[in-house]
């Protein structure tokens, strides 16, 4: 029962924080400088999540051809640049990762 209470309270807190920003931003005039700055938040957050997974292996920098995550990331970058299709990029990037791991790269 405790776990359900924690999940419920966590969901309510998360919803409350997100809703408060939507509610506040709907009522306040946000300066243009702030709007331009906020456009860079999603790519910055995504980079902070993805890049360590691609470049770090066992806590150290690994730029070798034996880094299957880096190779799969390069495949995903190529697919994204070529097709501009997010779903295809994710699918082919994941397929490349599985293939490189099976091959032992």
C-alpha cells in the first residue's frame, strides 16, 4: 500500500509542478529573450542524457570502434540527417546497437 501512496503523491507533485508553469506562462508575458533561451532547453537536456551513454564506457572516454553505443549513435545520426524521420532514426539506431552488440563490437 505504501508504494501506491508514493506513486500517487509523486504523480500529484509532478503534475502540480508542470501545471503551475503552464498556468503561470499562460498568464504572464514572457520576454522575447527568455523565449529564445527556452528553445535551447530540450536539445541541451537531450544532449546531457545521450552523450555520456555514447562516449563513456566504464567511467572513461571510449572513442574506439569497439564502442557499440557510439557506432549505433553514428548510424542514428546518419539516418536522421538522411531521412529527417524520428521514428526511423530510433528504430535503425536501436537495430544497429543490437547488431553491434551481437557481433561483439
